[in-house]
């Protein structure tokens, strides 16, 4: 894998519904230009949507006086993203496991499960208001993390 990035962008996004869409579209255009497609493209798209909307909704509670800071880098084979909100943060280990029977009908946890399924690295700062993700083209989670029907 290359050590350099072919494209990067930093943005401050207003905390209102849909404000993230221009940035999301820009990133998707750039990674498509860099050759990302199929499952890899979808994983980046879904991760952007989840991280940005969660920061706006759950982190900043759609408070338009607050901003979501986002920094993104991509190359033909790697993708890196950091999203920071101005909220109080959360404890990632307290997010319910949406695959357990008792949580199947609850609202929380699906986004985190999807992010972990498509990103090779997911981390949070201590406060829980900054998420950093990274992946590479062709990434697949280890067999013990894959759903039974994943090929």
C-alpha cells in the first residue's frame, strides 16, 4: 500500500440535518475518481453517513451554534477519516450489541456494527466525541467478526 495520500479535505459542518451531504458527495466523487467501487465504495459511503449524521444528531443535538469538524484523506488503496463534534461524548463500550436477541428491536448500535464491518481500524478519543476510522481497499473483517452468510 502506498504511503502517500492522493486527496485530502477538511471541513466544518453546521449541525443541522442534511448539512453533511455536500461534503459526503465530494468525498464519494474523489474516491470514485481514485478507483474505489463495489463493497469498498459502499463501506466508505456508509461510514461517512453514519459518522457525520451521528455527530450532528447525537453529538451536537442539531444545535446550529455547534460545528462538526471533519478531516478526510484518501488514496487509490487507503481511506482515513476523523469526525469530531462538540458534544459531551459517549462510551463506545456502552453501545448495545445489535446482533444479540435482546437488542434486535432497539434503535442503538447498528451504525457502530456497520462501521466496524467496513473499517479496518476504529477508535475514539477518551471523551468519546471524536471517531477516527481507517481502511484499505479489499478489507474484510476477520472470520470471527463476519456474519455467518458473509462471503
